[in-house]
C-alpha cells in the first residue's frame, strides 16, 4: 500500500521554505527615495576610484584597471545572480560580508574594459576582460554588435595559434550561432580548427559542441549526433587515460567511474531502423540521472546536446527554432540586466550552471531577449535576478508551464512579474486560541479562486501542505480540527531527530503538526485565474521596510498537549504509539488519540513496509472517518481499497472524498476513478474519466493509462499516437516525447507481423486490466527486449 501525495502539491512543499527564508533573511532598511548611507558610501567610493584612475597612466593604469575592475568581477561568473527563479526549482545565492559588489556603473566598466583590451597586456586578464565587456555590451543592447568587434580586436592582440586565440574565436562562433548568424558561425568554426599547446582537449570538445549545434541548423541532425557521440567518446577516453596515469593500480577515481557510468547513453529504441544513434533501449528520459554521473562541465554540455539531438532525430525534427520575448513588471517597467536561461526538459533537475548553460542571455535596457538556433523540444525558462530586482515581486510561473519549440518555429514568450499579495491576518506571530482560524488577505483583481497553504516550522526545517483549495473570496474560516487533520510527516535526512534510528527518526514536529501549541506556523496564498494559472502569490522576496509587509507567522494554542503528545515531542515514538493505543482504548471517542495513532502507524510503515501495520492503520482510519469526516482521510481509504480491488469499499470512499473535498474533481481524482473503472471492466466509463484527467492535468502524468485504455478499446496506433502527442507527459525521468516514441516503436514492430502483434497486444492489455502486474513485469523483463515489452513496462509505472 502506498499513501500517495498528489504531485501538484509537492512543488509547493519544496519551494515554500525557500521563499519563507527570503522574508526572514533578506530584510534591509531603506530611507525612501534618497540614497541610504550604504548607497551614499558606494557613490563616494566610486568617485574616489574614478579620480584615482584618472590620475594614473601607462602600465600603472592598466594594473589598476585589472585590480579594481577585472579581478573583483572575476570572483563570480558573468551569469551569476542572487536569485534564480523557475517553475521547477529556485535557488538563492548570497554575497558574503567580505565580498564587495562593483562600485562602478555599467558605462564606467564598458569604458575601462574596452581600454584594457586595447592597451593592456595580452595575458590571462585580457580574456577575462573580453568576457566581462561582452556581458556589459549585451546588457546595454549590443548596438552594432560591439561585442563581436571587441572579441575580434582582442583576438588580434594574442598569438594567432594560441589557446587564447582559439578560445576567443570559439566564443565569437557561439555568439554568432546564438544570434542566428549561422554562416558566420561556420566560418569562425573553420578558423578555430588548429592545434594548440594548452587545453586542447577542452577546446576540441567545445568546438564539437558548437559544430554539432551548427550541423543541426543545417538540417543534418544525424551527422550532428554522430559528431557529438564521437567527441564525447574521445573526451572521456582522454580523461580516462590521464586519470589512469594519476591513479594507483587497483583503485578508481570519481572521474574514471563517471566516464564508465555515463558511456552507454540514453535511447528510445529503434524507431528509425536503429543503430545509427547508438545507446540502450530505454524510453525514459534519464538525463536527470546522467547529469550526476558526469564529472565536468564540458562533459555535461556534450551529454545534454547528445540527449537533445538523439530525441530530435527520433522525432524527425530537422530545423531549429527561435524564442524571443520581453521581461517586464506588471506596471510596464522593463527589467534590465536579468538573466534568461532557456533550459531543456532533460536539464531541469540540477541548478543553473552559470556561464555554461547552452542557452543563456541577459536582458537589455528594454527587457528584451532572444535565442536562435534552438534544437526543438520542450523547455522551461529560469530567470536570474539581483535581490533588488525581485524585491516585492514574484514571477507567477508553475511547474507545468512548458514551452514547446517546434522545428522552424519562431515563438514569442513575454514574461511579466507581479507584485506580491499582502496577507492581513493572522500575521506577525499572533497567538490564537479559538476553535477556528480566520485567514484574510488582499483581494487580487482577476482572481477566480485562491489556494491556502500552511507550514510547520521545526527549528529551521519546514513542513508544508495545501490546506484549502479553490477559495472564492479573500478570506476563509478554517476550524482548528481541519488544521489538526492536515499535513503528513517528514522522513528526510535534514529534518529527522539526531541520533534516531529507523522510523523513530521521523521529525516530531511534522508528526504533531498543528496539534503542537509550542510550534510556530506560517501560511501563504496563491491566486489563480479561471483557467487555473497563478496570477500572484504572497510568498516571495521582501528586502526592505517598504516591501516586507506583514510576516505570515502565528501560534495556535487552542489545546494542551497530552502525555502521549509529549512523548512524540521528545522523539519517543514507540512509547507514544503505546500511549495513544491506551488513550483510544479508554475513550473510543478520542479522535485526537485515534488520529495520532494512525499517523504513527503510517510513519512506522514507511520504514518497515509491514503489511500488517498498514492494515491496522487503515482499519482505524475507517473509524476515524466516522468520528472526524475529512476529505484526505477518505482519499487514503479509497486509494487503499483501489490497491486491493475492493470495489465496493473503493466506490464508497471515493464518493465520500468527492463530497467532503468541496470542489470539482481534479486530474488525480479522475485518474484514480478512471483506473478503478478500467479494472472493474467498465472500459467506456474509464476512458471518459481518463480523457477528462488529461484535460485537467498540464503535466499529463497519467497518459500511459489513457493510451492503454484506448488501445484496449480497439483504437488504432495512429489515433493513439496523436493522443500521445497531444498530451505530452512531463515528470521527473519522463520526457515530453517519451510516449510518442513508444507508440512509434509499436508501429514499427507491428509492421513486421500485424496479426501476431495485435493478438499479443490484446493479450497483454487484458492482463494489465485484470491486474496481473507481477506476471507482466516478469514477462517484460525476460528474453529479448521488444517495443511492446517497453510499452507495457512503462504503463505499469504510471501513477
């Protein structure tokens, strides 16, 4: 039995602590429109520095520019930001107290960097100056392609066959490729074809990375993939040989291990007749795993390109795409000097890697950005901000906000930041003692409904869940019993009890939740339009007195902890389990003891996987639903009986869940009901529910079950392929083209022997709908892999 968490709630669970920390950690004073003391001191320091530079000349001036302009900026990559924001992940970088930001204005830096490139020594600082100047030109709009001129000028100042000359030429080629000047990019790559004494393997790999991208723009996807495969193999071979020279016999280093682990690649099977693009027969998008098995940024870039090209070749894509847009605030103000990172679906499961992302740019003074020569596929945008840029604002992006770039397409994608909404009560650590909590917040124009999330603070760790959904007004009263019912428990390493073992290491604060009067709680609001898109939210970065607003914290002291509760708080979970048993036996109406007893049994089962423990918990949950009707309790019971094919009980608790939830069925509800109907042999009803689930779920997490139901109903592979394309699945380890590729494989396999294939497909689908999962898994794993085996294995993994 698995107690499932609806995936749409997990993203909030992951991101909420980050945004809360922003409120706690980054509050800074301001004095309004006048310069603050810090700002005035910075302005004065700038004046002093410029005067010092004006008084210098010759080599002393060049040294001063290097020490005060180039080297300080080299502490961080050019595309380094305080905040990276996106639908799939966010991250925060802080500047240490000992580290200073630049005293100079962009115009100052452009002038001084240009001077250094023209007159400074042709050393390592020249290369750094070029990269910094290019960034500043991009942020200023790069009128007349000043950046390319600067790189060309710097290249003329170094030896024509040096590593620096080749690196700068490759930089020009990359910029030409990203700008859509493909002929110039090809010419520059030809110019960069010479051997160098230093860093040759890295530069060779870089050149292959660019050449592979260029070949794709020319409609030569297969040739590009062959080139990248060869370059990756050669790069790993070189580093393995170097590693072997430095590693004693009989031992292994991380570099060597990663090269071996990553050498197989990822493939979706032989849709095109096989062989030419290599790799194993695995339809899943395994780049999320592969990124952790690589060991250098160069290797990671090649692997990412290999993944993109491999998928593009299989899908028959033969032309690049372009994406452009403008980043503004809702009042129309452009956001300049913000980072824009266009990230492929396979690359979303690690943090932004400044300066080596394949598609990265900084917005100009008008907030504009553009990417050219992009390999078609599914992408998400991540933004990079300074603290000051995001102060008081949010980007209302969601985890299911995907951009599909099709071959030859030119997509416009504007981005608008929204002001954070304000919470009104309870706030600022208010202490509550009543039977209900009255939540109130600022009304948002255009909002059709709101979702309210609550969070338990456990000494710096946070446990969050969506407490109430689809609230139609800007206030709601929630009984404290509903808050007591909400939440789960944490088994993650960062929040477990120190020294605890097994299930007794579960966080006590997460188990008690709102039942602990000593805990501090917080809450947040997300506002949605009628189409289910986020308009704005309360969580975000508030950095000074003008934007910090009310703090979302409160205490709930409506009850006193029992002796059993105190045992939980002390981490004595076995003793607490026994104490709750006694409390409930002594008073069968004690719904708190019953709820906590079930909660502890769930936690224990999460470690032991003992079926008896789960059965005991669910038997008690039936009694709890009678005492304290709750939608989440009913959902867990429905899920439990679904796993056991107890259709009478499933239908009872599924109906109760829908009644108690108070809102229309969402995609997960429809999926759960759809598969239950399918397992009951009610195929037509199941297909209807699964079709509705597809429409309601932007991530299309359950498309595999829908495709299986359609095939079982006799729909042809051509029709099912169109459904797979219409509803691309996006989830960890599952790319948007995975299901279409699987269906295309089935088509290719069927072409050899249609009658035999159709018979076997019908047989296996019948076994799937009659829940013969173990037999199907055994069949799919034995003997020679086939497209049908891969398809059935993927279907079994849905949900």
